[in-house]
C-alpha cells in the first residue's frame, strides 16, 4: 500500500482544509505493491506500506474470504494482492497506473482467480464485478486523500452489493469519518458515512511503516454496510441534501443554517421543540436521529 500526496477532496473539503494546508496535500493512498527484480524509485509523493505485520492485519480484517469475491483498490506493488490471492475465491484488483498494471498481471499470471483491471475506480461498475447476482462484494485498499469523498460516495452508491470495506487513509480524515456528535471532528463526512455504514477504527500506522516515510500517520478503518435511511424514515437523496445544508457552516447554529437555506424560522423553532433540540445547537452537536426528526418535521 502507498500514500499519494496530492490536493484535497472536494465534497468534504471544508472540515479538512486546515490539515491539508499544513501538510501541503500529504494524502494517503493505500496501495500494496510487489516490485520487479530491479527496484525503482517510487513516483513522486508515493509512500509504500513496508510492514508485513500491517499488511497481514489489513488482510485479516476482511475476515473469511474463501468463498468470496474481493475487490482491491490500488494494488500497486501487490503485497496485499498476494495475501488476498492466496485466500479469496476471486480477486479483482483495480489499478489505474498503466506501468504497474502489466507488472501485476505478470506477477499473478499463474493465479487464474486474480484479475487486474486498469481503470479509474470512480468509473467502476461494482455490480458487474459480482460472480452472481446475489453476491455481495468485499473491498480492500486505498482511499487517496485527494479523492477520499469521491471514492466513499462510489462505494455508498453500491452499498446494496458491498458487504464491507477495509480501507487505509490519512489519520485526520479517518478521525472525521469515525467521529461522534459533540466532537469537533464531527461533520458532513462523519454523518454521511455513518448513514451508510458502521465504522470501526482498526489500527493506526506510523510513518515508519512506509518506505519512504510520509509526514503523516495512516489509519485503517472497516466499514460494514448498514444503511439507516429506512430506520430513520427518510428518503436518501433528499435527506443527504438536508444534511449538507445542516453542516453548511458547522460552527454556526443549526437554526441559522436552516434559515439561510430558506426554511421558515417559526417552522424551525417548532421542529426543534418537537425533536428536543436546543435553539442554540450547532449541527456538530446533533445526532443523526434528531437531524432526521427535524427533516421529517419541516415542510418541504
């Protein structure tokens, strides 16, 4: 696995902006790769996961894959690929780099269960990767910082056919994904992810786990798909748009964000009273159940 340093993700950029400026876009792109015989200098900004212990822990976190199809995002040099190839019934590795992909095909030429796909992960139709219509996929690999939100949204789009995903990303981004209401890290990224999945923080890796060492730590998360839209009695697209409105300026009071979006002040006050929310509450202080309550209460 490797970390790739580029710009920041767009959709959830606001709560991450300060961290990205400090680190000049030291993004984490989790890729595991098997080098050819002659070691080559990594591409600019890439930091390859060099810890066998960490590689094994990431592979183990997917659980029993003996009868499953695993999709790996960014196999790179193939360290995680090799572990998965020995365990999974089918392994589909998505590698955008046109230099690395042929090497991976050569490396795993004797593994008919391994398929290397040279394509942008954001263009992948996950439903086409299943062995049969009822199968649910397992996902492992990287979420580059600069497109973290885009890849998450791609996975969530296919949540009905994905069982779980084990991903490695920059620690600060992982903290936001796993944050709870009341925490300064809680925001649109947290709320959106937690509407689709149960989030577990598995391990954090120091820079020394990579070669060359990056300037940041990396965290491995496990996302088990468990959408909450039906439970909270909300329509997915409408509710997620409402959540974005709530967190438009997360440090401001939730009521002000809603008024700025055109909702009537009296209707907001009545909804807050019905849902037992303080008029001074900020969005980062309100859990998803109460945000859904306000969504249902407000006229649309």
